[in-house]
C-alpha cells in the first residue's frame, strides 16, 4: 500500500470529516458548559439540570444551524466514495 492509495486517502478524509462535522455541537456544548460552570461557581448553585438543559439546547441549536453544511459535507464524501469504487475493481 502506497501513501497515494485511494483507500488510505478515503480513510484519512473520513476521519477528518468526522472531526470537522462533530466540531460545531461539541464546541457549542463546551462553551455553554464553561459559562454555566462559571455561573455555578459564582452563585454556588449546584443543580444538575442547570448544566444539562442549556447544553442540550445549545447542541440542538448548533445542529440546526450547521446541519445543512454537515449534510453537504457528508453528501460530498459519499459521492467521492461511490465514484472511486469502480476504480478499485481492476
């Protein structure tokens, strides 16, 4: 297997795509979690739902905003995979 092997290239692109597509909801959750934890440390209010509900809302909002872009990236990658299959046969 050479570094220019199409299967290795697709595997690398797939792994990068997973990281890139998961970044918006993960970063939204990270930012909201940081803000909520600072708020909790300031007010000494330690309620579990105070951390869960805002994170859930932020993740859903991030997916709603970035959803079309994520779908486009996944569609592009799927088309690339399906286009390369015939060249692997011979």
